[in-house]
C-alpha cells in the first residue's frame, strides 16, 4: 500500500468514494483524517455517501487545508460554519 506521501500526481484522474461509517472512523483519528485529506486532495473528485450533513461538513473542514488555493476555489463546497 502506498503512503500518502508517494501518491503520483496523475492520481488527479481518479475519484474517491467514502461512506458514512468509514468516515466516522477516519474523522475520529487525527492520523487517518490527515491521510484521507491528502488522498482526497490528489483526486479529481470526492463523494461522501450515507453520511449526515454534519459528517460531510467535518470532512470538508478537514480536507480544505490540504487543497491548494486553486483546488479550493474550483472544487470545494463546505457547509461547515467553522470554515
């Protein structure tokens, strides 16, 4: 399994899907949250399914710092009041 540090730049062609139960586990662990954020930043799109709106908002808040300014202005839609 590749570490998030070695994700090739051409991974921008891939999308990522995360379900609510998996997101609960990831958001509860700082290391996993950071790794998923970096992985999500390397994908062309991320779909979060079967999760609450508050889970999706927490995921956005976790992922936004890992996105470049261009990525964030082009793609990120965050419903979290903290962002």
